[in-house]
C-alpha cells in the first residue's frame, strides 16, 4: 500500500511525501544512505534487507525518487510488538517525518496491547512526547561491549 503526505522542504515550501509498506531490493542502497547520514555506518545492504525482511510492519518514506526515512516493527499481532530503526536522513530531520513514521507504525499496530521501543541515546524525549514511557521491568542483553555500555545500567 502507498500513502501520500506533505511536509516542509525546510525553506517554507511544501513537498509531497510517499509512504509505502513494501520494500524492494532496489530500495536498499537508498536506505543504506539514510542509515549512514544518521551515523549508523555498519549496516550493509545485505543486513538491511535481512532485518526488513524479518519485520512484519514497515514503512519507507520517499520524496520524489529519494528515500528519506523509514521504520520497522515486529509483532505477534495481538499482545506484543517492538519498534526498531526509525531513521530519517539528516537533511530531512526536524520536519515531522519521524513522527509520521512512528504514527504509521502505531496505526498498523493499533490492536496490539503492548508496543515496546528502544530509543537511541538522546532521542528519549521525542518518544516520550509521542506517548511512550520508560518501563519498570525492561531488560536487555547486548553482545557488543559498546552497546552494553551505552544502553544497560
């Protein structure tokens, strides 16, 4: 499915956005560019394809032919879901695109009783403004030492 929306181009002009739920192999290179612009440098196109193939709820945002953001979630469709990788190209940040991506994912997950989300460091306030709260019993296990140091107490 494809949806259309509008946002500012940063100079006061309105631009059309296309939100689509299907991601194809041709999108992977553009998605890699978005990840890299946000400082996520270790995502190869193979890894991007693998994580999005494994995600049953996803959205990609384009302006013209250019991919400018995306998000994904995994859900059992009833009790639990987890949102991952809401990423917007650095040139398109602060224009409401991440909020639009999150809203699209949440709309697709509206029947699920619990939606988890792990924020990247520094973005917690954004997600709190969108209705998320810290969990009392949340736990995680990270394999890589730098992630353990950043995310775990």
